[in-house]
């Protein structure tokens, strides 16, 4: 029914002003804290460690007062592929194959063992946790706050030629245009559908790709033109790169930020320790 | 950018010119350099501009123009006459191929002064979406001052003052892409004002706005002008130009005419020859033999001075549909992003019907639900609650064949010229008939018919590349691309937005031909005069609900309802109203110039 409503699937860069404790934290703390947590979760190989990671992500989502269904929506488009991966992992049991495994069910090359079940649970838990953590950053911080945070964190690397301010600007504009492009694509899909295009129809991949031409060509042209217009508008307002710019959004660290960072880092250490002890 | 640097080398040649100048925050003191020559803030001498390319395009061919500090100037001209190119020379976004542009005492060729020039001459562009950088309104407004290194403790005051000037302070925390087009343009103006410019250039900044959005921008411009800001506005709207102190008329890269609005609009025939027009009030005055009038008050005063004359019978024009209801919408509601935090209501219990063969106008402010309703008419959106029937198809039923519906309902989106994709005109127009599986000859016949309907010669245009067409031609190709389905119903969203007066008149002509051919029309427009000229019934939407429906004459006589919906009656109806209020015996429901002239006993 909402076949054309692309914005429905665009959760990246969406700010949800629920004004929680996490919203009020310094963006630098959020970037560093969530980044470290994400790394620690990726490092987990056991089901126990992964589930612990997922639980910590869920706790943060609850703390941010974000509706869990909204937070998980970013997973919806890739759900079929995830399900397929999980099935393969479950049946073919790549990786963990040892004498400790108990075979539960077997059919041809498919072998479901206690190890593969554990591995699938661990995989899914880690993936969901990662999606939640990345969404959490944009749900609780405005894009410009994130950009300012990235810029500040990159500043030490400016000496070796990393253009921190420009990168932050690129980041902001890229995400600023995600909803715009989604709306533009939606409009083109609708316009061509109104002229009889059957964009979903057919199973032949070549025919399906050809059906996309009427959408992709104008999308590409319009995007190029739009970026040119944007560049002109930015130039007209005196933008010439990062040098000597001042900033409306000011970064301010408070005691709560230090406390939050210490707690998250302590938890990261715990997660890493769990992994090391099991490995 | 390279282009510019090269020219800079040519003139200067010194080693220090190799890189872009270092930037420094601009102090208030330095700005006064520009005020030294108050009577000629902007001086343009023999300006030529040629765009490189094969073949090169001479956009400007010798412009001489002086603009004084505090002036309010309107630049008008057909599409492609060079208006925007001229505007981009005022803040050194473009540099002259030949000739000079001086801002105060500074030549725009002096690369070191570009930043100072841009702090003084600020610009607002046509497309609201393409000029907003930030993800929050207040940060958007701060962008300019940030670039100029305005101290951080000064930024909040700048942002607040600018947003208060345009009445958007309350929306400071919102995301620009969630605002209406009119609000976006007000934010863009605030972004320019935050730099405290002496000159504000608007490049067709109101072209995409609804009447209320446009009126809000006009009011802001008048206030800024009173404060001493120099206003330069590029526009296709003659009533907008009439507000300026001086009008500059451009044609093919030259200045064809310039003078006060009174002087310019006295030369209606010359303007029409330049693909322009005079505002409706001036036109009526002229046909009654009155002096040039720009406002209703002037018109009334001029009419008082004239000897009274007996009214004549007004010309009659009645056009009706032919009976059965071809579209019926009942109790239709629609919500976007249903079930999400950003869910928004677009339609609420809408009833709407269209008779076969009639032209139905759909009017309402931006965001009132017009587009949403239109997309229900060919099944792009399916009813969430309520009922939609088109011809014999019930769209509320999930099993209905939507492609069959799309075949009888052609839908033309706003700015359809942005949707062309094929290399050649003929192929683009043939897309729809081919999708519906017509054979080669039938496709060719459809394409020929559609091109003739929109006034493009089949043999001359079918093999043209779509990229070489003008904006007006591109829009006609896009329209033909929908007509090639030979739809029984044509639904069009803002078909005349952004067109110059001549292209607009041609578009109206296309719709008249379609009606004569028996096509049912549903037209959404912010232009009440277009609706009055084309439609015999009108439905008014306000905030997702139908707030009035009736014949065009009934609806446009209800000024209160229109105003409450962010709209206004067409200019002639407003003038007739004003005359009635001043005691003239004029029949109600007057919509057109010839009717008003007859009622006043004119020629």
C-alpha cells in the first residue's frame, strides 16, 4: 500500500527529539563511547558475550527513550538477506565445529548442531546491536552536533593533512541530502509509474535493470544539478572551506559527560575481558 | 572556479595571485569603503558574458546599469533573456567576459574582494531545496556568518534577529526539509540577512510559492527596503515587479526597456512583444482608456475622474461537463509515514467528484493535501480509509488493476521537465505508449498527436536531444509524454509554475485544446487567474480537508474562505470587489477583464 513511501525506510540521519539523558550528552562522548562499544561487541565470538552486547545496546535505546520498533526499522530492508545468512549459518555450520558440538538435526549437507545454533544467535545479536548503536547516535544527536564532534576528534590529524572541517561539512551535507534524495527518487518512481512503468514487475534481472533507467537517469542528472546549485549557494554565502570559520553549535563538556564516558569505557573493558577469558 | 582564476592571472600576473586570497573576518569599518559612493552602489559597464561550450552562448551582450543604494529594482524578461546571469555578476559568482561590474569602488574582477562583495551582496535562489545547507533552521541561518568568521558569541544574536525579521524564530529547531516551500524561502532570506547585507538579490525566489508564501516574502522585502536595504528582484510576476521603484526589462542579453513601473506598464504592446505582460489592473485601465494604474486605489481614483458610462452586457461564457461522474472520492483520509514518529496527516475525510468533460480546479496552500489527493486518482496512493472510484474502477479494492487506471488517468507532476530520461524527444514521449504495448505505428501516431497538442512540431522536434531544449520546451515534452497515453482524464500539479508570461499563456492554450478534445481536467494551481481561466468548478483544500467547493464564480466570490486557506481571489475579482465596496454597481462573480470592462461601460 505504501509501495512508494521511501522515507519510511530512511532512518539514518533521523533525529528524534525525545530529550533524554543521552540526548544531552556531548556528541564527542557519544561518538567515542558508542564507537568503542560497537568495536567491543564486534569482537565477541560467544553467544553469551554477544547477547550481553545486545542487552547493553537495548539498555541504551531504553535510556534514550526511543521506541524499539522505530530503532529496528533500519533492519527491515536487509531482513531477507539476514534471514538467509542465518539459515545458512545454522545449517552449514561454518566455523565452530568441534567435538563438543551436539548434533540436533541433520539432512543431507545440513547439520544443525548446538554450536551452529549458538553461532547464529551470536551473529544476530551482534548485528542487531550494531544497527541499534549506529541509529542511536543519529537518533539522539543532531547532524551538526555529530559533525562538530567528528571535526573536533579529527583535529589532531589536521597536522598530517586531514581536512577536519571539510570532512565534517561533507558529512553534514551528505546526510542532509538523504531525505531530499529519497523524496526525489519517490517522485521519479511515481512519475514513471504514472506513465505505465512497471518497476516491480518481471523476474528477468536485465529487464528489471532496464526498467530502472527512466528513474536513474533523471535522478543522476537532477542530483548533479542540485549539487551544482548547492555549491553556488554556498559560495554566495562566503563558504571557501574550513579556514577561519566560526561555529554556531558549541561543544560543551559537563561532569555528566565525563561520568558517562567512564561508565561506558568500564563496560567496554568488561566486554573485552569476557571475550579474552573465553578465547 | 578555474575559469575565474585564469582571468585573474591575466589581469594581475603577479606571483601572489597564484592562490586564492587568504581570508580574514570582515570588520565593520572596512565595509564603509563601499558606502563612499552612495549614489551608485552597483555600476555595470558594457557587461558581456559568454558561456563556454559548443557553440558558446552569449548570455549578456552589453549591459549598462547603475543601481543606487537603497533602491528597489525588479528585473523582468522571458526565460533565457539573461536575468540570472546578470544577477550572478552582482556578487562575483560570475565574472564579465568583457566589461566591468563595480560594487562600490571595487571591481568584481579583484579576487581579493570577492568575500567582501559577497558579504555586501547576498542572494536568494529559486529552488528552496537546493540552497539550504544545514539540518536545522537556526544553523542554516548561522552558516553565512560562520563562513565570515563572525565571533561565536555574536552568532546567536545575528541568527535571532534574522529569523525574527522573516517570522521564523519559532521554527528555529526544525529541519528545513520538513518546512513548506514558502517557509524554506523565508529561511533562505534569513540566511542572507544574517550577514547584514546592503543588497539582497532574489532570483525568482517566489516562483514556487503559494499565494500566502509569496505575500509573506513581499512583505519582508518591503520592510527591508524601508530599512534601507537595496532590493534587486528577478521575477516573472508582473504584479511583483509593479512593487519596485524601477523595472529593468531584459531581452536576449540586452536591456530592452527600463523605467518606473508606471512608465514600463504604459508600453503593453512592447512588453508583449518581449514575451511579457502588464499586470491585470494596468491592463483593464488601459482598455478603459484610463492612465496606467498599479493599485486598486489608483484604479478607483482614475475611474472616479472619468465620466460615468452605461454598462454593456457582459460576454457570456458557459462551459459545462457532460453528465456522469467520472471521479468520485468519498471520506478519503491519508497519513504519511503511518505508525512512525514523523507520521503526518495529509487528507481527512475528503469528498471530491469530477464530472466527465469538465475542468476541475484544486486550490489550497502548500501542504493542504492537493498532491496527495491527486495521487489517489491514478492509484499511486491507495485509500487507507475511504473510497475512490475512477470511471468504473474501484481503487479501494486491492485487486483493482492499477495499470488500467493509470492508462485512463494521466498525471503530470510539478516541474515534470526534471523527469525526462531519454536522449531524444520522440523516445521520451513514446515511453508510455510502449509500456502499454502499442505497436509501432500506433505509438508513432500517439506521439505525433501528443506533440501537436502541446504545440511542438512532430518532424522538427522528434529527433531533437532532450538536453538541448529550453526549459519551456522541456516542460511541453514532459506534458506530451503523459498525453501520449491519450488519457480520458488529465491531472496536472502546478502546470504553469515558474513559466514566463508567454509560456504560461501557451500552456493555458494547451489545456483549452484538451478540453475541446473531450479530456476531463483536474488542475492544481497556486495561480488563481489560471484556475479562473480554465476551470468551471473549484475545490478548496485547507489542511487536508475540503473547506469549499462550487463553481469557479461562486468560490472566487468568497474572499473570506480563500483568505482563511492562504489563498486569494484572482486580481480582476479583487478589483471588482474593491469597486463594489466603493459604490460601483457591478454584478457579483466577475472574473475576467472583458467582463469588468463591459460592466464599467468600456470599449
